[in-house]
C-alpha cells in the first residue's frame, strides 16, 4: 500500500470567494492541516471543489460568475 506524503485530515475556512461582478459570495477557501489550500465553489445546493495547493492562499479570490 503506498504511503501519501501529505495526508489531509482537517480543513479550516480561511476566506470567502466573491464574484467580482456582483459581489455575491460564490464559495469558500479552505486551508488543510498540511498547508494545502482548496476552493469550494457553490453550484446550486452542492459545493464544487477545486484543489489550489499550487497557488498562494489569498482571502479574496475573484471567480467567473453567471
């Protein structure tokens, strides 16, 4: 069984993601206990996640919105 170098167990919300056109909150930015960050964008009732560990964590991230 392979061992993972960076196991994620808990995450903390560190910022809100807002639409740069409307100012509406469209998701949250999380930081995992291993330092990686992950964006969780709202999509109806289910969040859509995107791993952003290769990008610096910023509390205010703009994203395309409808």
